[in-house]
C-alpha cells in the first residue's frame, strides 16, 4: 500500500535500508568477535578435544598394564611364600656327628 505523501514513502525506504544496514553491521560484528575469540583461544595454547581423547585412551591402557603387573607381582609373591622350605636346604651350622 503506497501513500500519497512522498515524505512517508521516502521515510519507509530509509527505514528499510537502515534495517538492512544494521543487520549487515551485526553480522560483521559477530564475525569480528568470533575472529577475536579464535585468536584468543589459539594464544592460550589449549589442548584440542581429539588430543585429549587420545591421551585418555593412552592413560586407560597404562592403567590396565599397571594393574596386570601388580596382579602378576602379587601372584609371584604368593607362590614364593607357598614353596616348602626344608627339602634340599643346607643348614647354616655344621652339627657334630656322634
């Protein structure tokens, strides 16, 4: 619907162009902010998620290896304490024979 007043038509056109200009400025501000945030994070030298997941997997493997070694050591210690002492053991002191 067009009005008969050219001033109002011109005002509507200016308002429409101002809105599109504001929207473009908002997009540009968002892009600039994202760029600043990316640069800030890069300067902080943070670890990436894939590197973190790889380290978690490596730690889990190492924990499993440590648990296996501890179990093996425990079994070995138990076997050593169970071995019979006395057969084939030479006494430290020579006893006189009568």
